């Protein structure tokens, strides 16, 4: 008999006001060494276009709501090689970071506009509009919201024809390890969509590696 | 443009301030000063502190008897301290070192810089007296090891030994070492170290009070015209210049 | 020289110490004393000539008069000042009990001299310890504390600071009212004050109960207030000792530091003390390092007080004394241990080359401290991702330290090497090319567990995301049998690192999994043994991830894992090891174990249905089903994945 897993409604998991925000649960799929592959839709009004993207998680520090890694863009127009960038992520854990960006030229309106593009955000919307989500407890929420900000180009110069001035609003799903994101940069085309899936590099299952800094 | 207006506004306000400087006449001032009460015992303590710190032991003894002010230190130790100071001032450094060690052996054992300066002074005296060979031997045996222990000592040592290289030391770049002020400098360093070892302030309080007075007057000058004390030795109030 | 001209050569003076004429003895004593005070070289000369026992004989001679006692005590004190061998020789000469005896001499000058001399001895770690649980010792210390002589009370405080170690002793001293007496000394002379601050620190160390009791109802505002006041004292040494005392209080009983509001005051005091010449300035960086160690909040405060900038400024000064240099490096290492802003500033101030040069310093302590500093600096994933440290300028001197005569330096050097080994770029290959791997592997075979641990740690990080060539070159040197024995090392922490290493080895290309089965399955057998028998949680978790990585391979790999986690039917069953791990109270072990099941039932494999049946028969699927509402999200969703995969094969149990 097929096993049915009860899907508890996300709404029921949003707890009451003024609880001490907890650190979001670690997810092994979001741990160091894990890779994701997919596309970034860079369509403009003139042209439909997407490039392939690979992401690798390189560092994770939940206590500080910190995540980092590299993003590799393939078949980038006008670029001879894949372009690799290093990004640092802020995990919206309420303790370290809220839904409001408060920098990088993003207003609370921009924030809400982008977060609202994720279906998983809709149960949180009303509370975020009130206080940026300060009173939310996301510790049991099956999605992790993040902002990824690229810091530098790893393998090319800044004259590579690409800009890293903006940042990504990102949502990670516990259930399948998928990542969705939207690039925000007032000077680039709006809502470029990032869609990534957890990869297992030709294996028949998931494999893990790790390091420990001294 | 807002910046321009801001600057103008600031200028205007300073101007009004300078023209509106308050003037206090001598009579007013003296009246105000009369209202300030100073306790005699405090004055006596300040005087005693000065005598003791500066080492006027006989005056301190007399002052104690006449004013009944108890010194905050054993007067006998002042005699010892002054003997050390005098020894250095008259170029008798070896004697000074022995006296310090009799007073408290910890002083030179735990204060390498002072010890070095005394040894350096000893070297200077040898050079002054033309005992070149002895000076060289002393520098080699006593001072060189200290230089190995501390880079800054080495530099000072090199400067001192340089004295030997000049025929006419009075006219050489390191000639200042032979100056009497060098002895005084060393003497006051020893004096301060002894006072500190006796848990006594190394500087008397009176000069600090006068420094405070000068500073306060300078501060007040910007805000008011008042009878100022310009000559500290007479402490005469001078009429405000308007 | 006049001294030698007058027959005052050390040999002659030494001779005269044994003269029958007490006048000659006194003169010689005084001369020697004056020669050795402040003069390290002279002290060593006289120690070599055997002067110390002769001086001790004079102080031990009942017939000696006051001047002889004063001069001999002073000389002994000077021998013991600042030279370890001096303290040793003085203690060996038997002078100690004599000095104690003349403490009760009638002549105040003799008492002063012997108290001072003893205090010099008690400045050294080598000084004898008093046992305050012993009535006689306690009475002795109390009699000293009650003395009217300043030098004697100061000595008492020094003895307490030196000797008080256990909680029992701390309590005994407190019960005798010693704390109050020390409190009174705080208003005494500078030396009494400093000694009493030292003693306070010794009595309060790690004793929150005593601190609370002493602090009383107002949380120490009244009783500890005077110590806080001394943070503003004129004398740097006093400020330092007051800081140390308050830090000790804060470390034992954080609430009191909070209550007194001194946390924020301490940082600027310590930062300012860095500027001081001499002892206080030498000790300040050590105290600062100790204070902020592991405390991010304090590190931030120190950063805001410009501590990083100041430390770097002093680092730039030429000819820093080794002791101070060590302290500066240690303070920087603590400050940069957690916060990227501190590391950024460190880089901006361009002192990295100074730290690298310090790796070659003559002093063992400085070399170690430089390693610690680099360890903190290399903790930045951002820099590691850019490959900032993977160059010969840093690596070559670090690797040289792997052959350092001091084991502690070897261990310290492996710290930054472990971090740099994480390097995410192809530059990682430099580790193999420059022969660094070889050196590290050498230490992974060390008899001493500390270098062994750090070497395995470095290899584990080096193996992280390593390419095929890299893995191969490491394994050729390391050999599978060494790796297998490290997995079963006597030290748990080494087992954990070795299993982490294997995880990384087997990750990546699917061929890598074959390493687990090479040489008759040495690795998988060792891993399975640990997964079955280990009691340490971390070892179990790492072990389960290794099995999980193997289970992500082909059918043969998966079957091998099955055989290790489920007992053969012939053995009569019993609870499979995987089931006990799935039931662990630790969510991380449940996660790792669930991943193993996810991989074993992965839909891309052809024999998944057979394995599901086997798992079901062994009760594992039942266990998994019971976990659908696991409190840990990670476990819950992996359990869902596993159950969905079972359903795909239409076999899921009812």
C-alpha cells in the first residue's frame, strides 16, 4: 500500500508572536560540497534566452546565517569560457537576517515584490508586510529563504561583460532540494529567474563530502 | 547651497560670541575669589608634598614641627634618596648604584631601562674623565650584553660610544650626552624610580595645580575678559584688557 | 676596571664569601650584590662559580649579624630575579627555610630584606607551594598577612597568588577571612595592591560560588568596586592586574562582570596597555587574547576599539621582544578567529609577510604563535575560495615547520595547512607538486596523537573535492592499510577525521567508490566495524556517511553496504545496526542513516526492489515509516523520499 505522508500546511507552522527565533535546521542538501545545476532565464522583451548554471556550496555557518559558494554560468553570450563567481548568502533566519534587505538598493517594496514570486512565501506575506517577519519562527518551515550576493569573479576579470552588481532572492525547498531565485539589479532586466536542482553527478544516489576548518 | 548657508550661519554665531565676551571687573573677581574657601590643612599638605617629593628633607622636618603636618613618607628615606640623586648629579654613578641597591635591591633588578641609563651615565663619566681604555672595557663588559637584550639599548650605547670617536667632543653631534643636563636627566629618572618604589607619586602636586590654572585661564580667555594671573611667581591679578 | 683592579674578580670575591673574618664576608657580599643587580650575565657568572650556596650558608648561620643577613638576603633575591636557573640554584642551596626563619628577626631591615628576597622567589613558577588545607601553612600565611610590615603582607599575597590552586584551598582561605584582608591591602602601597590583585585572581579562579558569596547582595558593586576602580589606576601594571582579576571573575561567573558593567571597560583598558613599555605591555596582549578567546561579542568590541589596527601597528615595529611578539601574534589570532571584518582589516594593514617571517623566528613560542595567527587568518572561506593562500610564500615556510624540533610547532603548523588544504581551486595541486603531502603523511604516522590528528585532519581537507589525480597521489603515499588503521585509531578524534577523509575520497566520480573495495575491502571493512562498534556519536555519523556514499554507487556497491548494515538471516537476525542508528536521539545520525536508505532504494538502480524487500524483512522499512513525523525537518523529508522510492517499486509494506 502506498504510504501517504501527511503534508502539514505551512500556515500551521507559523508560530505566534515574540518567540525567540531559532536557527533554521541544517539541511544536508545545502551542506558544503553539494552541487546544483539548472538555468538562469535572462530573457528580455526582445529575446528569449537562458544560460546554464552550476552552483556549488562551499561554506555554511548557520549560527551566523551564512552560506557561500560559487556559481558557474555556461554558454554566456560573448564569453569564451564559463564565468565563475563567488557568492555569499544571507539566510533569512530572523535572528541574523530578516526578509528586508536594507541595502544593495533594495527597498522593502522591492523585497516583498520579489519574495512574493515564491509560492512558498505567500503564507508569510501578511506578517512580513507588518514587521519584515521579525515575529516569525521559521525553524520548522520547509523552505529556506536566502539572499545570494556575488562578491567577485573567480576566473575572469571584471571586464568580462557581466555585472555582479545585483543579488539573488533565493528559496530552497527541503523536500526535493530544489533552488529557485530571482536576480535583482535596478540596472539589469528584472526578475531573471534562477532554477536549480540538486545533482548527483552520475551516481545512483546522493553523496557527501565535507571539510572542517581548524 | 544649503552648505553655503550653513557655513554663513556658523560664522555669524562665532562673531556674536566674540563680541559678546563677558567682562568681569577686578572687584567682582576678587569678591568671587573671596567666597572660595581653601582649608589650611590642604595647603600645608601640598607644601609638605612638594618638600618631600623634591627632597628638601630639613625644610620638611622644620615644616612638620612648625605646622604639625605629617609627611606621607618616612623622612629618613628622603635623605637616602637625595644622597642618590646628588651622587648622580656629581658624576659619582657607581656610588649612586650602591646606594639604590641598599635602599631596595628590587629597583634596579626590575627596571632594566633605568639600570641601563645608570650604566650609560657611568660610561659617559669615564669618557668625560678621559679614561678611554677603561671606558671601552666597561662598554664591552657591562653595556654590550644589555644591548643584546634590547635593541633600543644598543642604539643608545652606539650613540654613547661615538663620543670616543671625536677629538673635540664639545662640538660633536652626540656632545649633548656630556652636558650637565644628561646627568640631571638620569638623576631625575632614579629619583622617580625610588619614589615609585616607595609608593609615592614621582611628581609633586603643586606644579600640576599651576598647570591646571594656566589651562583653565586659557579656556576662559575664549569666553570672558577677567583679571588674569600672568606671573605665577607673584600670582598678581592683572586687570582685564578690553 | 677599578673593580677588578682592586682584586674584585668574581673568583676572588667568591673565595672571600667563606672568609673567617665577618667583615671580609660582608664586603664581598655587598660587592657581589651590587655586581649582579640588574646584570643577567653577572648573575650567571656567579651562579656558575658556586656563589649561591656560600651566600645561603651566611643566611643560615645563626652567628651572622643583621648587616650580613640583609646583604645575603638581598643577594639571594637578586639571584632569583629574572633568571630561572637562579631560582633553581637558590632553592637547591637550601636558603629558602633560612629566609623564612629570618622573617621573624628583630631587626626590621632584616625582615624587609628577607621578605623582598622571598617575593622574588615567589615570582617564579618554581617556588615551593604552600598547602592551605594544612593548618600549619594556613597559620603561617595568616601571621604574615597580619604583619605590620608592608613587605611581609605583600609577600603573603604573593605566596597566595602562587600557591592557591584547588577549590578547597580557595574556600579555606576565604573562610579564614583572607579576602577581606586582601581587600584592605588594595588601599596600601603599590606593591601591596598589585600583589593582592594577583592573590584575588588566584582565589577566584573558576570559583563562581566563592565570587557570588564575596560579591554579596549587590552583585559586587561594593566589594568588587575597588578592583573595578583600579582599572583607571595611574600605574599600567596595576591596571593590567586589575584587568586580569576581573577577567578571572568574568570567566568563572559571567553575570558578575555583566552586573559591574566592566566588559566594555576592559577592552579599551587592555588595548591601551598594549602601548606600555616593559612588563605590562608585554603581558597585555596575552591578557587580551585570553579575554576574547572564543567570545565573538568581545572580539567585536575589541575590533571597534581598534585592537586589530594597534596590534598590527606594533607587529610592524622592528625588533619586538620575542615575548611581546608572541603575545601580539596570539592576540591577533584570537581576534581573527571568528570575524571576517577582523581578517579583512588584517589583510588591509598588510602585515601578512611579517607573520610569515615569524614562522622562521628563533623562538619556539613565536613560531607557534605565528602558526595560530595564520590558522585564524586562513579560516575565511571567501579567501580560500579565491585561492589566496595557496602559494609558495606561505606554504614553503609552513611545510618546513613540519620538521621543526618542537612537536608543538609541528602541530601548530598543521593548523593553517589544514585550512589552506580546503582550497576550492585547481591550485590545490600544489600540495602534491611541492611534496607537502609527503610531509603531512609522515606526521600522520606519528606516535604522538596530536600531530597524528592534525595531519589526518589536513589530509581530510585536502581530499575534499580533490580530483582523481589528487586522490591517487595522496593514496599512493598514504596507503590503504595506513588509512584503515587510522579509521580504527586509538583516538576517537582521529577516527572521525579518518572517516571524513574516506567520505571525501569516495565522493565525486563514481569510480572513486572502488577505493572502498580495493585490497580485499580493507576500507569498507574498517568503516563497517566502526559503524557497528563505535560508541562515539561523531564517529558513527561519519561512518554512516561513508556507507551512504558507497550506497550511491552501483549494484555491487549497494549490496556490499546491505551486507554490512543488515545481519545475514543465518545469524538469527537481531536488530540491524542501521535500525539502531535510525532510532538515535541525535538527528544528525538519523539523517545520515536515512540517506543510506535513500541511496539503497534509489530508483535508478535495477535491484532496488530486492533490497527493499530485504530491508522490509529486517524491519528497517517499518522503522522508517515510524519516522514520517520526525521532529527534524531534514530527517522528515529524507524519510519521505525513501518511502516514495519504496512506493515507486510498488512494494512498500502495508
